[in-house]
């Protein structure tokens, strides 16, 4: 993988990690367009640079991470369902990650949900700083849906927050906070698996560090813009975008058009 590939994938990650459009799905599609989708290191790179983006949450929300132990226990409660199911289904998930059609269908179906999500969750919404344990677990169950590539972890957890009566900003905020332990564990597991097979070379490590740095910077700029946008306008635009991208990919696959431009 070249630095050019790493730059493009990192920019995509930074822009999409916190949008309800599936960062993993977008990176899988872009990697295939770049002709590196089947490289073993690409899987490691796609998973690991998400941690660079997640670090932007620690910087932007650092005060929230200085709360009581209770706050961390609730993050753990929200993560546990995803962690258990992800471990049990890890082989299935890894196989699906290489299936562009699965990603495309997930984008379309998730987009349809987002088109109507604002109408579904109407009525009085609560501004919530920290959810209860029961709410945290329920949001964690929603996050499990994101084990399917293309679903979007951000979308699943935000919908989970809305289902608990949170307002859009509160749902987005907790989604970002929950991303920290989730992506830390996923990244650690992916790196462990990679090093267990064969330690990456010095060049691969440099590319990985470069990608994380770019994803971190881009995500810093993207997070606040997303929260402001979704608080004012809702999720319809993201639903339409997902449907357009997903349908485009499905049409290309049906016509036998190769998903490779480089």
C-alpha cells in the first residue's frame, strides 16, 4: 500500500466515521476502486485507522472522560453486547468485509431507515449527558447491528439513543463516546491478529501511522460539523446519500463493471 492509498483511505475514514453512512463500507468500496481491496494489509489498515479518527473524540470530549467511574461502567455496559457477539461471529464478519454487494445492500437498506427515522422518533426529546445502565445496554444492542459491514456503527448507536428518547445531539454525543472503547478493542484485536501471523514491515508501520494521523486530523474537523448539521436538519440527507451510493454500486456489480479504477 502506498502513501497515496493511505491518504485517500484516511480522508474517507475521517470524514465518514461519525456520519451515519458507514466508514468501513466506504473504505471497502474505495479500496476496491484503488485496486487494493484484496490485499491482506488492507484489512488491517481499514480497521486500524479508525482508531485515529476515534482519538479525535477523546480530544474534543476530554471533559466527559474525567467523569466518575459510573460513566466508564455505562460505556462498558453498552460495549459488552457488541464485544460478545463480535467475538462469536468474527469469522463470518471477516468474510462479509470482502463482499462489496453486502456493503451496498446495507447502505441502501440503512438509507431507507434514515429517510424515515425523524418521523419515527417524534415528540419530546430529552437532552441526556449520561444514560442509565438499562439505556446503555439497549444502545449497545443497537450497536450489534453494525457488525454487518455497511450498516454504520454511528447510525446504529444514534438510532439506539433516539429510541431511548434522547434528542439528536445527545444521541450523537453518546455514539461518539461509545466509539472509543469499541474501536480500541477492534483495533487491538486486528493488530494482534496481524502480528500473530507476521509482523508488518517497517514501511507498513509507517503507512499505518501516517493513515492514523490523517484520519485523526480530518475527524477533528468533521465531528462538530456533523453534530451541528444533524441537530438542525436530521438524517434524511444521509439516507438519500446512502441509497444513491448503494444503488450505484449494485448497478455496477449487476452490469459487470469492475470496481477498480487504478
